C-alpha cells in the first residue's frame, strides 16, 4: 500500500512527539515525503542522514 502525504505528516508528528526515534525514506518515497516535509511547521528540527543507495534516515533534534 502506497503512503500518502498525510501518512508522512503522521510520521513526522510521531517523530516530534517521541513516539518513534527515527524513520527511513527510500528514493521512491522521497518526492511525496518532501511535500509533507516542506509543509511541516518544525521541519528545521528534523535531521536527515543520507545512507547508501539514496536512503535517508530522519530523526528529531530535541536539543535546539
């Protein structure tokens, strides 16, 4: 089942709220994720670390 922009916004909320520590975005998901990310109010606190094959792992920076 393909995710929607709302699904990615929900993931971002879970990350912000500490319900999850991180999540992974694969290249095929990036365009739709990017739409949710750019509309997200606290996106500057979400840190992505690029890995192999275009996979990015995101976590929330609570220290700023």
